[in-house]
C-alpha cells in the first residue's frame, strides 16, 4: 500500500478517440499501478465534481454557462482543440474535484496525488489547449478562501508554459507561480509567471535538472509555501509528439523526486497532478506517469526516515 492516496475516476477519460491527447491514459495508469502491485484498490479515492459556486472562484459566469449548456461558439471550441461533449465537460469538472481532493489529502498526509488534472491553459473566461477548467487555480482559490492555507506555490514542469495559471494569479501574492518549459512551443504568448525558466529546443536531462535546481530551490526558500501543487507533465520526454525537449524517463523520474522531496524537506505539502503527455507510444506516457507515483513514494519515505534539511 502506498503512503498516500490516489485520486481517480473512470470518467476522467474524455473519450476523445484517435486524438493526440490520449485521455485513456488515466485508466491505463490505474491498471498499470494495480498490475505492478504499486497500489491496491484501497489506495484509490473518487472525487466529486465541484459545485458551480466553487468554479466561480476562478471562472466567469458566462464561460461556465456556455460550457455547461453546450452553447460554446465555433471559435471557443476551436480554441479548446478538443471536441465538445457532455462527457468532456464532466471529465474536466471531475478533474477539478480531483485536484481539490488531492490538495486536501496533501495537507493531511504530506502528499496527495491526482491521476489527472493539471489543465493550466484554462483562463477565467475561456479555455484553450485541451483545458476547459483550471483545476489547479480552483483548488488553490478554494483552500485560500477556507483559510486552510495562506501561501501556495505552483510548480509547473509541463513542456508548455502555464499561461492560464500565470494570468489567474498574476496579482495574487499568496500564490507563487513557477514554470519550466520549452520556449519555442505553445502557447505563442506566454504571460509572465513569477518565475519562467525558458528552455531552448533539445535540452536534455543534465541541463534541465541544473536549471530546475538553480531556480526552484531559491523560490521555495523565498515564498515558503504551505502547499505546492506540482504539474508533473510527461511531455518533456524526448519521444513526445507535442514537445521539443529531450529528457529520458530516468531524467523525468529524477525531476519528480527533486521537486517533491525538496518541497517536503522545506515543510511544504505536495499535491501532484499529471498535466500533459503525448508520447508516440501511449505506453511510454503511462510509464512516465507511473514513475511519478514511484518517485513520490520514495520522496515521502526518504523525508520521513531522515531529518529535515534547511
């Protein structure tokens, strides 16, 4: 049994069919974790879709009404880059509930893990880049409103910059946004995060980890977050269809361990979301995400078995 709980629902699958976004990966990750004996059925919890009142902490009334009523314009659907369906709406709403639940679990257990989420391209009044609702922002706004936390940090390691999240928290000093991503990639316009680490094409394991360490640790020390929401994108992988970096599976697993263990040792709790992953072979994407679960368990074990370091 894992030392933390996993949040998952069969309805995370947007049922996109032959689409570059392999939403079936969520089901395949759960199956792989069970097959390998990494997790048991008891480790999984199902989220509830948040009420509209919670979604309105981030998203405008007009966007939510059109999204839920099926009245998005052609341009709005084109900007999403995924087909509109009721199932898509249910999946993205459940993902938001999953990140809320994973964040609550993190505060209780040290780590909470959403096998989904990380939809960082969603803005207050529109969605784009496969993202209709910004689950990360929704979870943080809710916890801040409730007083469960006072300071948080978003650590976005997807290959694409988190433009929606950066915009939503641009004027909120309680949430520090950190993004390390490929510069010459989507989105074309990158609103500034508190820290953006812009990587050139083809960056591999060593340079990536050096850049991450150099910028991430000082940011943690400065902001001192109580909660880190980590977007553990699989798309910096060298065989990713939508990425142009060159990380190996081992490099990605080292990245995960670095982000999670460093935050835990600084006294933060960590909620993990999966964000992107578009490898030519979907099984590679699944392996990378499963490795993130392994890295999280290793990090939590290491912290619990040795004294904290400053």
